[in-house]
C-alpha cells in the first residue's frame, strides 16, 4: 500500500513538473523579449549588411522594448556568424543578420561547414539593393551591347572583380556570361572595398556591384554604370537602362539582407520579431535613410521570407553548379 501511494505521489509530482514546465514555456514566449537581443552580423562594421541591420534594429528595439545589440563576426563568406547563430539556443535572443550566401549557397562553396542553412528559421527580409554593371571610367564599351561585343571579340581579356568566390557579384557575372555567351576572367577580392578600389585604379574592368556603394562613384564620374540588374529602372538612376532593356533577358540580380534565427526557434517568437521588423520598415525616418542609400525595404511574413530564401538558394545554386565553381 505504501509503495502504491508513493508511486501515485511520484507520478503526481512528474505531472505537476511537466505542467509547470509547459506553463513556463508559454509564459516565456508570451513575455518575449524580457532581456536584450544579440544580432550577429556576418560582415565587418560599415558593410552593407551592417548598415541595414543597425538602421532596422534601432527601430525594432523601440517596438520590442528591449535593446538589440549588434555584434560583427565576419569571415568565411559570412559562415562564421551563421555557424555561431546556428548553434545558439533557439530562444529568440540570438539572431543572424546576413547577406544571401551564408544562408543559401555557402555549402556549395566551402567544404567543411558545421551548420545547415536550410534549418535556420527565417524571420524577415530587411532590404533589397539593386545591383549594377559598374565599369572603370575609361572602359571602351559605353553600353551593355558594346560590352558584349567587346567581350566576344576579346574572350578572357575582360577582368571582372567580385567580393569573393560565390558572392552575388561573382554569381551574377557567371549568369551574365552564360546568357550572353561571353567569357571573362574572374578576380576575387575579400570584400567590396578592395574590389572597388582596384576598379577605380583601372586594375580590373568591371564589377556587378550593389547600387548603394556604386552610385556616388557614378555621380562623381569616377566610374560608369551601364545598366541596373533588376527588372525596373531605379528612381535614383532614371537614365540608366535595365539589362532587360539592353537585350539581356533573365539576368535579374539584387543584394538582399535577412534576419534569421537558430533552428527550432518557436514560431510565435519568429512572428513577434517579424512584426517588429515590418513595423520598423514602415518608419518614415528609416524609409528616408533607405532612399538616400538607394535601398528598398523588405517585409512580408516569416513564411514568405523562407520561400524567398529557398527560391534564391535554388536559383544561385544552379548558377554555381553550371559555372563549375568548386568549394574551397
């Protein structure tokens, strides 16, 4: 009899413990966030992802009522930051802010990654920045069609810069070559700044670069923009055609920045973060600053963000495989 009562009491304690744990979990989600949130940025301070992240999270923290502390962990094409967040607790207090490659194609570019981008939980797309065909100021081609003709007449002699192997600037150039039947020589750099500096010095001929870091070079006459690589003309460059208008169909490319969370982050936490991000991206001050930088706000639901990331991964993975880009 004593053993029976002890067993019943023990089971009762287990059920009470489970109920308490469930209640705590529910309360934790309901009260989220109740302490600062760390946002791990995949590039050095001052880069495009860093700039966008600081603008968006500055508005989000006011909405959420807790500080959002930005930390930069650059390296291995953004994989160092992604790996760190991937292995962080899925409680919504550690997020990743990144460019596309760490959360899409890096497994095809690096042999020994310790994380699976597909398992990261999409929170929100923060921004979109058009890419442009940026050429040195004395490059002989003045239009995209002249560029194609020059490339075909001089196979392999045009040097194009990129921020590194497998980055958007690299894969966009590979896609352009495939569509136009041209062959150029890739010169990879470790980031945008050294690549652009060599273009300005005349050491490379062109770069498929983001508009935000190209437009002032164009306005000052230090470099020229032949086209934008999105499907519509850009308000800040009304006289610059799209690649489609220039006769190159299917070479759409922009640079986008996303917030993601560790695997198994609860959906209600992701939804709360998403709502804050969407509200932040409607803020007039943020929109004015984005406009100054030629950046378009992102937005949408976590499901829409996840679908977009998946579609981008599929598209650029095919380009990487077709181009024969090998992992490092």
